[in-house]
């Protein structure tokens, strides 16, 4: 499928400014933005979209081989525009198709090899948060409360927000690709099929109506290619000068149903990329208008990819939403914060000293430290087996800023940070990822043991050295004399460390 590309020329006087890139791996289309940060604002350099339909023919939670092939070929083309982008300034996120696919690794592993960066599969509410972030930066900074809607290929996100802050987030399983597959499988159009798609979307929307109805917002904004395509059809027909309203949707529905099949649709303003999904998109949009009491909706050019860019900028400028999420979790579950900080400091100390030998990246270290700080959240449920409760809470909570993969890694680290190692812990982690996870778990288990030695400083007075599968920890003689129980507990844990593929040796240093 021919991509849609928008390129803005580079200015020589801004060449030194950092360049960021984001890839939205959607169920219908893949989107790329390469942008430069200028005076605190994002200036797009390249904007590229390509219809891939990764979610098409998603059967039994499995991506179709043809869809995987289309997706990887698209990323190969995107890669040409990413040569000037540093790996830490590129982020790729996967949405509903990858959330649903049990065989996602068949796509993500070769995709990561192509891009040289992880593919972060994000939860629906995290997708909604990033969409709102992208939209909010395109709107005036006023006091209006907003409903933002993003219709994707496999899911639709709903956000209530004020200024730059989302207040309520939801993601529903209705999208233009999945609905096209379900209600228009052979491309045939009819009033009955349209009504069934509309009824199903209305049923889904009824589940969130109470919190998203008109009384909660003053302005409705649409984000996504689907809603922009609908607006273009409406304005091209002369029914409105801008935006979408209920009367125009009714006219558009009538115009669409004059055709017997998708291939026959010949409406001015409709491009080939949208022809096969426009009927499903209109059915979903009409259900949203009717269900939430929307009278008029304007559209925004901001979307998920722009939100990813702004979020990435925040991470690199130490305005990281993930830190706010960790603090909120600590407070919500009444965690002993001095102890959490202590374990986090020990984890950072051990990881920083072994990073080069064990290939731990900055992101790996941060994830390990955040996990260490959260290790006792499960105590709020029960002291007994609290590591299991901690793991459950982290895997199943909404954690803004974290991907599904992040939360699963943190959950498994927490599950294995004490006691016997469950057999399933490593079974579906492959290759180098399993080795890295195992080594991170060894460091976490050791950091948790070290908390019994009392509060740490930012530079604890012991050192660690790693080489291949060996970890040597040097404790001063006086330290060993002061904390014999801790030394004994580390020694008793050597068998667990060896099950993780690491041989730990304690060395006596002189003072």
C-alpha cells in the first residue's frame, strides 16, 4: 500500500536541536513522526502513514502471516527515515492488534531487529492517555473540559480532560477494521448490516455512558484518520464547513447505503485507504454521537504518535509520568517509603556496577529500581506471600507511562524476588531476554536482602563485579561484622541464584 508522506525541510540553524521519533503500530495503519524540538515545541520533519491492517483477519487471537509480512515491510520502509534518530529518542508503541495477539512475538521480535528499539505494547487506557497528550498540544490552553475520541482499527479510546491533564480514560473493543471484518466480511453493504454494526457499537458505548455523557464536558474533539476522513466527506459534500454533526452523519449514512459494496463507493473526498472501513467507521461514530449526546465534534491533527513524542520528551527532561505513577502506587498501598527507597538505592548500586558486563541499559536499570521500590505493595493485601500479591497488583493495575511488557516484567520480577522460584517464571521468555531478566532478578533478590542491613546511602560501601554468569560482591570486613545475618541470607540464596544462571561469590575486603 502506498504510504502517505509529509516532509518538512530541515533548517540549518536548528540542526543541533534534538530529533525525536515515534511509531504508532495500529490495527489499521502504521504512523511515523520524526520531529525536532525547537524552543520547547515539537516541529515535525517527516510525517508518514501507511495502511497495513495488521489486525485484519485476526482469528483466535493470532495475527495472520500476511498481516505480519505487511507490517514488517512497512517498518523496513520507515527505517530509512530513522537513521538520524538516536535509539533513546525513538519509541514504537503497539495498540489493539498486538494487545489481542497471542503470537505477537512473531511480529515484535523481527520488528525490534529492524528498528533497533523495543516495541512497547500498551494497554488501552495508556493509549488513551497518550492520545489525549497529542491532542491537547494542538488545542488552545483554555478552561474547557473536553471529550476526546479516537477511533482506531481495533479499539476506540475515550478521554475526558482539562487542559493538558486527562481526568478519565476508557478503551472499548470497537474499531473500523474489526467491525468491517465482523459486519461487512465480504465487502457487501446493506441497511441491515449497518444497523447491526451500529447496535453493537451502541451496546459497547452504553457501558461508559454514565461517565462520558454530555454533562461531563463542553467540547467534543475527534482524533484519528477515521474521524478526519468522515469530516472530509461531510465538508466536500457541502453539508458543513468544518467538523461533524448528527445531521451530516445521517446524510453520510444515506449516501453510503446507496452503494451495494465497498468497492463501489464513489464519494468525493474518500481515498482508497479508507474505502474498505468507512462504513464501519460511520456506524461507530453515529453510535458515539447518539450514545454520549454529541451534537458537534471538531477534529484534531494531534493523535497517538504526537502524544508519544511529548511523553518521550518528558522522560528525557525528567518530567516522567512513570515516576508519578510509582509515587501514586506507593501512597495508594501505604508502602513504607524509606524501606522502598533503600531497596531502590541498593538495586541501582548493584545494577550500575554490573551494567556494562551484563548489558543493562539505562531503561533496564530504571525499570529494576522502580520494581525494587514497589516490592512491598502486596503487603497491603497480606504479609503472607506478599510477593505474589505485589506481582498481581502490578500486572493488573492501570500504570500510566508503562507498557504491557514493562508491567509483565515488573510483575515477574516481584513474583520471584523471594522464596522459591516458580517454574513458569522464565518459560516464555526467550534468548537474551531471558538471560537479562534472570540477572535483573538476581540483583533484585540481593537488594531486598540488603534492606535488612538498614538504610542505604546513594553509594553503599560495598562493590559488585560481574563477568558472564559470575557475580562477585566485595563487602568490607567491618560491614560483614555489623551485618552477619545479611551475609548469611545472601549465602543461603546462592542456590536460587544458580537456578537463575548466576554464580554469586562473596569476597572479604579489607577496610
